C-alpha cells in the first residue's frame, strides 16, 4: 500500500522543502503529519463501514418482506 500525504505551503516540484535534523518540514514533524493522515483514514473507514452496514441491513429487510 502506498500512502501519500501532501502538506500545503511550498510546491514540492518547484521549491522542495528541506527536512531539518529532527524530521520537520516548515516546523511540523513529518511523523505528526503521518499520524494525522492515518487517523483521518481510520475515521473514513469507520464511516464507510457504518454506511455499508446500514445499506446491507436495509437490503436484507427488503428481501424478507
């Protein structure tokens, strides 16, 4: 699985930001950005699961009628 997390600010291609010794870009830890991205992904998966479960239950109920 590939995961790309893009931050805003300078354009990557035109003006690639340099990482500091403590793995920060523009004063933000790259690990903090990764963690936030993974949390957002987990939240999105929870919403998809909930919507799928509701749709499945509705379908099963309609088939039983």
